């Protein structure tokens, strides 16, 4: 994996770089947002770890720009630990969030976990608890029972179920499912979520509303 680390604290940057290189990853580094952006625009990367408090382009904005250009895992790394700060990070597209001080090995494991979720989503078939989705056939199976959904309902469910536990912003779902040129508004997402909840009323499955942010698909164990 080729990893981009953007961090202006030299000691943290060195520690994280060494940890990931020892795990066999190719690491690119930057100490400010502008250089980080130049790096990911000039060469392919598979994932990024970005500090929020950066000179120039701050980490949240850098994350937003990166995610708008490439569908890769991004973890935000920062000393800010309040939920409001974390919410802003997720609203800018972050897949995970770690608060300093941290254990470098935990950061490594978290990135590996996020990357596995991305690998699962690239498959045409996924399983989330008792729910099976086939993107090629647009088929949905729940405990052996077959469902055929309207196209956008299926695509919305497939997107959510590809990353159980990940919180999606409404505007992010609009872009991913309906496209950038969609002329409707975010209420479209709410309507489709309501329909999906009605269709799949199952104790092991839940589409959770995250107040002020968006939605998350949950598998109840």
C-alpha cells in the first residue's frame, strides 16, 4: 500500500512513517496541506493519514478535496477530541478519526480495518449480517427471501451496507448514488431511507440516523 501522511509535527511524522514502513508500506510524507495536495494529485496513493491542524490548507479541507477526487480511505489525526470536532471531520469525508496521543500500532490496525471495508465494497456481491446484495443482478436476499428494489433504493442500500458502521452525510449519499448533477435536494435521501426501513424491518439490521450528520447502516449481533 502506498500511504500519504500529512503531519507538521516532525516527531509524530517520523514515528508514524517508521511504523508503516516496518509493516511493509510505501510512505509519502508532507508537513503542510498544500504539499500534501500536490503529492496526491501527482502520483497514485492508496490511503492517507492527515493531521487537522496543518499550515496552509487545514486537514479537514485537505480531506474534503482528496475525497472529492479519489475514493480512498482517510484517517484524520488530531489533538482535538470533542465530538463536535470529530463530527466536522466525518462531514468532510473522513473514514476514521484518532486523537493524540495515540499508539502507532493502533493507527496501523485502524487503517487496515478501514482498507478492508473498501475492498469489500469493490466487490459486486456483499453480505451484511443476514442481508445479501448482488450488484450485477440488482438482487437482494434476506434470509433466503428475494427482493427486487427500485434502482436508486438498491444503490443506496448497497452503498450503506458496503461499510457497516460508517456514517454518511446526506450530501455525500446524493453524490455517490444520484451523481453530482442531481438537481433535487437532500430530502430525497430521507424518503429513500424511510422506504428501505419499511421494506427491511429486521431485528439484526438497522439504518441509524446520526443527528446533524446523516445515516449509518448497522448490523446488530
